[in-house]
């Protein structure tokens, strides 16, 4: 095989990196589990070669959030401020990222909201605010799932990264942000978060398993 291109990608990005190739193409790992090729039945295509890297070896980007809780009103307020250095999901046209915010109470998805889609950028500015009704007695069982997607008009949206903040936080930074909000007495608390893979979130946060 004499490839024309060699790109570092995750397995989940194969389709988005090759938007011009038909959907019946499948991804096949090489024997060394590091390189792969696109196959059409038994015929090997030589247009592309990819270096497959694991989900923990690639930077997915960062998300800047602000959280604020108003006990008297029972409102959990979220500001999606901006993101930076997002994983590019479309190499030919650039990314069109948006953020989905989902409220999970215990292990039940109760509300979904999303930002507008920012065209052709991996460093989007959103500055969009959202509010969720969460009575104070239910706050300890609440989780917010933040998922960044790349908009795709031809197929399902491309997953970029995720974090969970609240009861089932995905890590120490997320737990710290939640604690700071609870102790802030109605003051908005900002924090940057490094996005995580879907696999990592599903492994450590039951709330991640309840959303799509």
C-alpha cells in the first residue's frame, strides 16, 4: 500500500475525515492495531491511510462554563461562555461546534438544551445562558452533562467531547467546580474544563450513560 495521506485520528473520526467517501466503506484495524485502511469488501482502497490513536492520547479541547444556583428560586443557571482548541471533526470545511446541556436527576434525564452552532471554528464564543428548575432539596442528586458536537448535515452529529458536573462528576476538576458553586452564595463561578472521551465519561459517571 502506498498511501497518499497519513493522519493521526481516533477511530470515531474516520467518517468525518472522509466526507466524500461512500458510507459502505468500513474501518479495519491492521495487525499491529496501530494502522488501518479503508476496505470495500475485499478490495483495499489506497486513497487514505490513518494512524489510529487511543481516545486518551488526543486533546479534545476545553470548555469555559459558569455555574450559579439561586436557592430561593430553585434555579440552576449555566453560562456556556466559549471553547478552545476543539478536536476538528471536518478536515475539509472546519468544525461547526455546538454544546448540548442535559440535566440528569439521579439516573433520569429530565431536560435537554443546546447552544447555537458556530460555523467553521474550533475556538467558538457562545456567551449563551440557560436555566434549569432544580429545587434545593433535589440539588444533591443533580448532574449536568455537557457534550460538544460537530454539526453534520449529512449524518449524525460528530461527538467531540464531554464532561459531567454534579452528583456524578467525571473527575476532580468537575467536582471542584460544583463545590465552589454551592459555596458561592448566588455568585456565578467560572472554570475551564478539559473535555473527555465518551468512553471515559461512561466509565466513571452513571449520568453519562443516561444521555445521547
